[in-house]
C-alpha cells in the first residue's frame, strides 16, 4: 500500500552519474529524455513540493559498488545544499534590489505629486490639458513603484518554492535497486 502523501518516484538510470548529468538522447533506443535524473525527480515533485519524497533508482548490476549508495546520498546532499545556498543569495539580492528601487520610486512619486499640484492648478492651461497632466503625473508616479513592490512582495515566491523543492530532494528517502 502506498502513502498518498508521499511522492513515489522510480527512475531507471544506465549509469549512477545520470542522476546529475544528462544521458544521451536516444528515442529509438527507448531513452526519450536527455535530462539528468534530478531534473526528472524535480519535475515530478514540483506540483506538491511539501510532500515527502521516496525515490527508487534502478541501476545496472555492473554499477554496484559497496559504497555507491553512500556516495550518491552525499553527492545529492552536497548538490542540494549548494543550490539552497544559491537560492538564499538570490532572495537576499532581490530584497536588496527591491529596497533600493523602492526609495527611488517613492522619490519619483513625490516629485510627480508635486508636479501634479503645480501643473494641475494653473489657470493659464486649458482644463483638459491641466487634468491630463495632473492625472498623468500621478499615474506615472504609481507606475514607478510597480517594480519595487513586485520585487519585495511577489518575486521571491518562486525562489522560495524552488528552495523547498531542493530541501525535499536533499531529505528524500533514496533506495537503489540493481537489475541484470
């Protein structure tokens, strides 16, 4: 009986290195993919990254060595820790960029609001032109805040999701099966 809250992933690899490196594409020979095993695992768990992962790798018997499972687990954990660190740096950079552009956006909004007050009130401009400048400057000021607010509020979500994926991958249950 399988646990419906667990991702059960089964991969057949011709070589243990195919977990990290792409295999040769050979659709005629029954290998219709050329992506590393890790990418195939990530694609399967991406819809529900918070569920535990149990992966079974089927390898040829000729690949069996006494320490293969330990080496693969160690390599997997090192790779995932490295990617998690890169993603943390990306999140920090995005936050820094969002804060830096927020100050410029707020300054521009303030200047636009000031310009709106100055250009929207004079009696020497026709009414429609004064209103166009008044509202146009206010809109331009708010548009200048679009990117900083997007960077601070929303752009980090896909990165955090990717980090959860690599954490699930790092902590997954890994089983090796050897076939003749």
